[in-house]
C-alpha cells in the first residue's frame, strides 16, 4: 500500500531526470529509455531514505539491474555479502536477496536491524532440509563433521560444524576434514554442489538431496546446442548445475567468480548458465562482450523490487529476527567459514 502510494506521488520530474542521469548511463544498454521514468523516482526516494534512516542495501548478483546498479551499496556473491554484513557500519541492513541471506546478515550483525522487502523470497535449497533432518544425519554418522551450504535456514546452520558458499566449498571441506582427522564429511543440502566439490578433493562426501530449482534445469543437450549454434562461445556455469553440465563448461564458479572471469578474460561471446539478471548486470558493465542467454529466472530473487525496497524503508518491514540461542550456534558455523576464506578453484 505504501509503495503504491509512493509510486503515485513520485513523479518523473526534470529534477528526478537530472538526479538520475548518471545512473541511467550505467544501465542504458539493458533498461529501455521508456522504462526509466518508472524506476527513476523510486531510485531517488530510496537513495534519500537510505541516508535518512542510516541504512545500507546489500544486493546479490541476481538482483535486477535497477537494484544492482542504482540503489545497492554493496553487491556480490553470498560470501562477499556475508563478509560485508559482518562489518557494516549502518544501523539498518536491507537485504536485496533471499531470506537465508538476510538471516546470515542478522546472524553476523545481531545488533543491526535487518530488513527483507518480501518474506516470500525463499530458496528451494533452503527449504529442502530442516534442523531435525540434520540431527538425524548426525545420529546416523556421529563422528562426521557437517558442512552446510549457506543456502539454508538459521536452524540448519545451528546444527552444523561449518558453513560454506560456492566460492569456498572445497577449502572448507578440506580444512574441517583435516581439523577432525577424518576422510569423509556430510555436505548439505545441495546434491549437485556436493558432487561438483567431490570432483575436486580426495575427501569423501555424504550428500543430501536438495537442488536449486533454477540451476537443475540446465542440460547437457542445451550446452551442446549452444556450442554448435555459436562456435567459440565460452560457457560458464554455477556449481549448483548438475555435474554433467559443469563437465561440458569452460569454467564453473560462484556468481562473482563468473563475473571475474568475464572481467579478466573479456571473451567476445559468453554463455552464463545461471540466473538471468546476472547476464544483464554484467552486460551493463562490459558492452564489448556478447551475452548469449540460455538463462533461468529465480522466482524468489525476483520477489525483490524497487517498490518493495522503498516500502521496506518506509515501513521498516519485514524485520528478520533469529532466536538468540540458534543465532549463537549458527554464528559459530558461519564465522568458522569466514576464517577459512580461500576461494575454490575453477572446476575445470
Ligand atoms: P553465490 O554464492 O555463487 O552468489 O550463489 C548464491 C545462489 O543462491 C546461487 O543460486
Ligand atoms: Fe535458491 Fe537457486 Fe534461487 Fe539461488 S537461484 S536463491 S539457490 S532457488
């Protein structure tokens, strides 16, 4: 209601056009001029309210370009956002991402107010496992450490020995195995990430059956068709893709690792097997690279909009809270991950 009101009141005036002109230059390649009058007044108001409220916006690489390039204070993959959340100065963190990311921010910054603009921004991996499931796994394998992908609820993290993201998973698995003197770890909940990690280490992995609903849809046939239709195109994949898809690619890594690959190597044509907004966000920055788009949308990430962010700053909703005893145990697992810190090398 507040956002609807705001967008009625907020007009695309000459002042708004002037104030947002330099931002539009950043996104002109991907946001048609005709759409800018809708976004620009919201951007001005969000950037004003952020200062007034002492808030920062942490935005994941899958956020839409008008969020990623025009209102975010920090952007990155899950690991980079967690690191930012741990050291942020502002009173309020608005998480432009999904719920587990907001929980991670709250776990690492318990004294801050953490807001998520839409409570429906979930994740198929996070909803594939509960704390009770992890307790059962620990009963079944009492001596094995539990390595937990950050795409999980605080409850699940609290039952875990250490967390990881796609950019440090191998290093985390190897470090906890060495510390405990074991050759096997439990790795939850992403079965494909588990298999992709297992290919890069001698440590044996017991996996869960979770899948990312966005990345599981990429197929080997699709990659081969793309290579046939676009000879010379470089194919990048997120390690949440099935292992046989990753095996067909030139490089696999976290969302930020894929961005770095494009930034450093500047391939003339690239295919990113990941969420669609990543292509847009990177395309905006590298006009010399052609992005071919067999991408899939994450419906959860797309719950976050400029209108929602504005409403969140206006109404201070929805505040993400984590029960202190759960937060304390979850924090130990996340902080242990942050200490490992070594990025995972490319799969191939
Ligand atoms: P990254 O940590 O690579 O950004 O991945 C998060 C995610 O949800 C990918 O689907
Ligand atoms: Fe979860 Fe997949 Fe969406 Fe990432 S892309 S938030 S793993 S559902």
